[in-house]
């Protein structure tokens, strides 16, 4: 599967020349999640998420730390605001997020001043599924 990367530089948008600095120290809210199969089928996962999961926020801190937090809506009132933490690094268009028991690699598909699109490949039942996350700020 070919991957296209867009780094938008329009007159009214901030120029994305340093992707590391661009991603860091900003709140990125989930605004879309699509799963694409190798056979071309596509499924909108975002529409199937509970409303309380649709406003979650990813934050990448400049020192290589990241956290995922509940948005304004929590699924359970007693849940902690921060539900995942770890380290992150970016080499070229490969964003790696590490936790003690799991490492996930995302390909940056698009980075504009308002949108970050990431693709993560998961193997389910010996088939690759391409999950495309759209994050906005």
C-alpha cells in the first residue's frame, strides 16, 4: 500500500517545517477513525465510538512524553482524566509511541496547522487492517 504524506503550507496556515516541534506541546482531539482492509473495504470506527470516547485528546510533550486524556465527556465519572501515558519519538514520518508493555508505530499521512492524520497497521486474523486516525486541534 503506497503512503502519501502532505505537509500543508497555505498562506493562512502555519508552515510545517519541523514536524517534531509541530506535534509537540499541542492538544490533538480525535475527530475521525477509519479502518481500511487490504481488499479495499472501509469502516468508520469513529461513528461507532461512544460519544465519551469521541472527544479524547492526545498530547505529545516536547520532552518525549505523551498522554491520552478523557475529553470533556467521561464514559465513567470515576475514571482518571489521564488514561494512557508513555514515551514518543518521531523519525521522518514514523511516530513511535511506547508503553512498558506495548509499542505502536504510526505513519504521519498529513500534517496541517489544524489536522494530524496517522496510520497504524494492525494484523487481525492474519490480515492487515490500516487504521487512520484524524486528530484536530
